[in-house]
């Protein structure tokens, strides 16, 4: 039986968790094993020895990825580089870069921001993942507290995004994630059993 693929995530409002669960479901649709794990609950002594590959997904807040993902990658960088890996950086900057209605200069600025944050993460952790993908996140206004809602509204306004705080706005392209899984599992191989384990 083939070892499972780890889908590790860190999230604030839950969009990156949704992305991780979706990725795992896509992996399982290929007949592969997938374990979804929240990086905030990683126990001491955790090892990647029982995994055939790993997808690491982290959202960006305040221009930086979650500290638990940074810590995990630093602690396990040697193990990560022994298996196929993918890093997903989930941000509103990428949403801006993909916004076909935005002016070209706004899209270019947003794309540069998304790239800068990924480069900063890789430099800080020393990790060289097999593949890297910037993923558009979501404006989850209804889940923010008053202060964060105010701040995110101002940020969105400056970027030319929506300021309608009465509802959430999702920008994640799920079809693109499915294609990423298709490409990723091609480097991993088949399995005979599917295990569902969400932590």
C-alpha cells in the first residue's frame, strides 16, 4: 500500500482549510491516500517518514505567512526535500493579480506582491518545494471582527476590490487547484486504498 500524501495547512478564517480539504478530495479521486492536517496542532516528534509527498498551504496576513507553517517548514525542511512537494500561498494579492476587470498596473502590482511574499517565505525557511502556486483567497467579511473588517475594507478599496461587507467574497479558482493536483499526483504514483483523516 502506498504511503499517503500529507496536505498540511494553516488558516485564520478558514479559506485555506477549505482549499486543503478540496485538494485532498481531488487527490483521493485519483485513488491516492491523503491526510489533511492543521499545522496549528502538529505534535512534537511529527515525522514525514510515513508520507510519500506533501502539499503545504498557507494564507498570508499582514504580508506574511502563518508562523506555524514557517516553523514547521524550518523544522522539517530536510524531510520535505526528500519527497515531492508543493507550496500554495493563499492571498488576496493573488486575487488582485487574477482580476480581469482590474487595470493592468493594479494586476501587475498585486502579482509582484504575491511573488514577493512567496520569495520571503522561501528565503526565511530555506525550502525549495518541487512546485509553487499562488492561490487567490477570499474576503470573509462576515467572519472578521469589527477592526479587521474595517482594515480589510480599506485594503480592498486601495486595491480596487469590493467593499461590500455584507457578504463574503471568494476568489479561489477550484478548477485550477484540480489541475494542480492532476500534475502533482503524476509524480507520485497510484494507490490501492483511500483513507480519510482530517485533523
